[in-house]
């Protein structure tokens, strides 16, 4: 016959992971019930579909110059020509395709950057919160120092000394933004480390590494999910800013920043060169911010006991 005391002692080992996953599932389920979430998800999914399949669907070129097709307006204006739905730039290149490629590059950099800062920041935050003492003090002071350095200043310093590439841009964004995740995960670790299931795991001989990964880490997902979605949008903005000031991905690869920057001198007679990519960027950022806001509302409702 099984020993009830052993069953009671071992049960807490599964509780935190199940609880964290359960809260995350309920949060996502509730978030999907909001109309705003569905609209934002459909808009963003459509844009991602176009970034992937647009070059195969639209019979135009994003990089090949065509002087005879310079400054063509959008197709809904007088003088617009098919298949240049959003017109062409000063070199006759299709603006829709260039903007879609810019969106794809911006989202890829934003997504990878957020994954990197999530892993680095959460690892530092969980370790600092779980260990406490001087380890916590040192790591949090390091976090404060990093947070005091503006992203643009850090980017100009690093990217200005090396040839900008997607990898270096991602590293700059991770280096500049991991403290946010460190602080959130540290607060969760401080709250969780004294709970009964963590004490039970220690009594059963679980190592500190296992406790941090198996028991504390799952509790971080609900409060960090909406932060990550919002940060993807924030990283996309920084990528566009880097391109605009000349320290982003270099031509001929299209980016939002380089497209908008090149069109500023033609605002009076070819405003669509700047406006078209700006509108697409605004749609992408708006849908991501809306999804992040809905996730935050759903999390608050779940934690308050709503179903």
C-alpha cells in the first residue's frame, strides 16, 4: 500500500509547472475571446502571409531598378499601374514588395531579439531572486547600470564601430533590453522561493538548478507573455530607427528605415515613398500592441479568478 506522506510530499513537484501552464492556457483562451484579439491576429497573420508569399504572387521586383517606372503613384491614384499597388520609388522599384521585405526583416529581428533577451534576462533574474544575498545585490546593480544606458547611444557606439548586420543588431537589442525581463523574473522568483512546494523539493533533494528550471521558471510565463509581445513591436521600431539613421541593415536589403529615409527628399511630389511603408509599419505595430494589451487584460482577469 502506498505511503500517504510520500504522496503528499511528492505532489508539490508537479504543482508549479501545472499551475504556470494552466494560467497560461486560461489566459490565452480568455484573450482569444476578445474581438480585438481576433481582429489584430487576423491583420498581423495576413501581413505575415504577404511577407512570405508576396514575392511569388506580385509580378514585380523589390531590388531591380527600372528608370522608366520611377515615381509611379499607388494604383488607386491617377497614373498608377499594375502590379505596383503602392507605387514605385525613385529608382522604379516596387514599394509594396520593398515594404513587405522590410516588415519581414523587422519582425524576424524583433522576434529573435525578444527570445534572446527573454532567455538571458529570465536566467539572471531567476538566479538573483532565488539565491538572494550579495548575488542578488550585484546582479541587480548590474541591471540598473544597463538600464541607465539609452538604446540609441548603445547602438551608435557598437554598430558605428562595426559593419551593421542582422546579427549585430540583434545582439545590441538583447544587450540593451534584457534588464526588463531580469526584473520581472526576479520578482517572481522572490515570491516563489519561500513557498511550500519549493521547500518540499529541497527536502526531497532537488538541486538548485532543477528547482529554478522545473518549479520557478513556469510561473514566469503568464506575467512575461504580454511584455514579450509588446517588446517585439518595440524592437521593430528600433530596427526601423537604426535603418533611418544609417546604422541598420545596409542596402540593397530593404528595411523600413532605409525606405522612409530615402523618400523624405521626395515628400512634395512622391509622398507615397515614405507614407506607404509607414502605414504598413503602423499596422503591424498596432496589431502587436493590441494583442499585447489584450493578453494583459486576460491575465489580470484569470488571476482575479475569472474564467
